[in-house]
């Protein structure tokens, strides 16, 4: 399942498998299996369908249901059941494998380097943030250039604009210089 990339195909393959282990959890050590029908609750089924988006989610759900089965086996009334130890061992293997795969998926996701912004985009962002800063700080009557009437009095909105402009300018300067140093040292 880890090789499936199309979300609809992944859901088509993963939902029945997660539902299967969920049904095993509902049936394990449940005497209603012999007297009626035992199914997963509709709400739980809906949560699975809603939550299950990728391979990491499938591993999380497998680990969850393996833990529930192991918990039922731990408190099982008949401690002499020959299958009890085997079930606990299998659940432990499922939990270990699922946890390892969750870690590897998280590690792979963090190792992915997002596509960096090209230098031209960074410079354009820098220029736009400088223009916004001139507007926010009323430098050289920049507001009149943009069609906003000039007021001497500073309002709360003006202060917010100044703060936002300062953050944007700082971010754009750091972004441009970080790219320049990365180019210089690579």
C-alpha cells in the first residue's frame, strides 16, 4: 500500500483492510458473535473513511486496533487460552511494524525539500513589501499614489499596517540574503 499514490485507489485498497482489523477487534472475545451479528459502529466506520487519507493514516489505524485487541487479550478471563500469547505476540509485531513505518513516513516527509522560491520571486516580494511599507508608514505621501486620502492622525489600523509591513520587509530581506548566501556558498 505504501506505493499507491492516487488517493482514490489508496482509499479503495486501504479502507477494507482497516475495516477488517477493526471488525476483528469488535469480534475478539465477544460472545455476541455466536448469538447475533457483530459489526463496527457506523460512526467508527465513518471516522475511518474520513481519517484515512494516506499510508501513515493506515499505519496509525492498524496500530490503534492492534492495541485494542492486545488490551482485550491482556484482560481476557481465560488466561490458559493457548492462542492468547500468540495473539499478544502478533499484536506486538503489528504495533512495532506500524510504529516503524509511521516514523519512516514522517522522516521522509520532513526530508523532502520544498521547491525553493526563485530569486526573481524573492526580489519581487521584497519590492512589494517595500511599497507596502511606504504605504503603511505614510512615507512621501505614498497613500495618495495608491488613491487613499492622507491623514496626519495615526489610527489603530495604521499601527497594524506598520507592524505587518515591518514583518514582511524583515522576512523578504532575510529571504533574499539567505538565497544570496546559499548561492555564494554552493
